């Protein structure tokens, strides 16, 4: 199993961020490697929030 499949990579570009419109004015972003979902009202809002979450995750792994 590769590092990015398990969420152990310290490189944000190894992670996938999926965005889905779930209704009028409602979006969700999901990172399968981290099994984390964020919901919001705008596409950019949930995408930015998820990348921030991924970057924080990677930074915490790099500190270990």
C-alpha cells in the first residue's frame, strides 16, 4: 500500500480532494486518504478548507 493511500505522506500533493455539490448552495469536500469531510455553502470554501486540513495533517506528520 502506498503512503498516500493511508494518509502517511507529508506531501499535500499526494492527497485527493473530492468536491461534490449536494444541493442548492451546499457543497462537500472529502479526502479519502484521511476519511474526512467538510460541508459548506460554496465550492471554493470547502475546497480551501480541505486543503488547509490536509496541509495541517502533513505538517503534524513532519514534526514527528
